[in-house]
C-alpha cells in the first residue's frame, strides 16, 4: 500500500505532459494467451487524430473483459513523443490502485490477526 502512493505520484508527474484526444474503438484485440483467461480478455485498439492531422492507432496495454464496443468514442492520453503509447484516460492509474488495494487487504488481515 505504501508503494502505491509514490508510484501514483510519479506517474501523475509523467502524465501531466501527456496530451488528450478523443478516439474511436476500431477493434478489440484478443488475448494472445487465451487459455489463461478462458479467452474473455481483450485490448481495445483506439484510433485518434493528432493536432497535425495524422491518424494514430494505439492498443491499450491492459487486457480486460471490457464493456467498450467497436465504434464507441473514448478519451485517450498520449505522450507527445510517442503517440502510439496512448492509454485510455480512465486506465492511467489502474496498476497503482490495484497495488494499493492489495496492500490495504494485507494490512487488514495483519490487524485482524493481532486481535
């Protein structure tokens, strides 16, 4: 849990320079290892335009059982120097939140065991 706060802070500093864009889900990429998750995880591929008019496609790094659909509009953030590394705006802090939640559960278990 203690690691999630500094990680979130470092990521926030890095994400401050990222630009926003509205994109469209153009397809859902299946998990390359479907046996591990029964084939239900996918990564949305988002197409968006840069300020210079160039169209970019970026695949979300997190594979989930997303509710996104092809054709849906979404907000993305991308580093100006590498727009293909774009991320869905709502997924920027997913890893930090997961680590923090796991730490909180471990803390609760530890506190309950002391009683």
